[in-house]
C-alpha cells in the first residue's frame, strides 16, 4: 500500500475521491434524462443516496467514517471535498421539481 500511497493523507484522499466520484456518476445518470418524469427522476436520485445495496452501504460507511474522524482531525476535514456538492444536488432536485409535468 505504501508503494502506491506514500502518506496516510494520500491513501485517505484517494479513498474519499473514489467514493465521491462514484456517487456523482450515479447521480448524473437519472438527472441527465431530460425526457423523464421529474418526480420519478427525483425519486431515482434520492434512491442513489440511500444505502440500499452493498456498494452504497460501503460508500455510506466510508463517508460516515470520514465525517466522524474529521471532527478530531483537521487534516481529514480538509479532505471532505467540495462544500458545494450538497448544494449542487439540492439545485438539481429543485430544478427537476420546477419542471412542468408531462
């Protein structure tokens, strides 16, 4: 492991980035379908955020572990990523809900 990640911070950064990118990719799929019913799209996005299967449970466990550790480790708090990520999700949901239904 130390060959690929010379420092603990490198390892943790890579792990967190992998989870964040996976979640963003999954959330982008339902949001990209302009022809879909907005209500169903919102439900699809929200389902991606709920740990309903093994991969999402692992992602949730990683995110919760980082959040808990970040309380006492400022270095981890700095790795928590883009503070606008949650706002971006909320903006997407708001835009979808504002669309007229077919």
